[in-house]
């Protein structure tokens, strides 16, 4: 089974999975809430972004911060593409718990590789945004 297929299978079977740490990650098994966040986020295609608030509304959560915390602990990247989530003000937001430096630069590189760019710190093309 490929690494991607294995990751997708693990995401799909979280409720039945034994409590263990995904390979190379120090996080524990995701909570049911985080599982909902990851499942919804996997529907965001490459080349598109969604805000923390919109992603939250899709799963019935009214706290963008809670969405961010679930993504910060995402042990399934890149199958769960947390780099595709941005702030409501159309700035990049955070990545892996950081809002600046090399970690945020990595998020911007991942998005640029998918055709999503930022100009003066904001999303350059609003057609890339899922409402």
C-alpha cells in the first residue's frame, strides 16, 4: 500500500484505529473534533484555499481558533492539506503553530506550487477562495 493510501486509510479509520502515533509525528491520535476538521479539509482541492471560519462553519463549529488548533496538530499532512487554510482577512494565517519565519515561508511555497499566491500579504486572486 502506498504511503498516501495508508494515510488516507488511517484518516478514514480513526474511530477504529488503536491509539498510536503516526510515523514521524509526536502527536497523539486526533480527537473526534479534529477528525471532522481533517475530513472536511480533504475536500479542498489543490489550487484553492478556505478560511478557518468557513471550514469551521462546514462542520458546525463557530470557533476559527479551534479549527487552527486542530490543524496545528495535524499528523496527516500532506494528505490533510492544512496549508490550504487561511485567515478571514485573506492573509496566510499560521502554519504548524507559527505565524512567521521559515514555517510560514513553507506554507507560502506549498500554496504557490498549487497556483495560490499572495500580494502585499493578502490572497492575490479571490477566485482561489472557497466560500
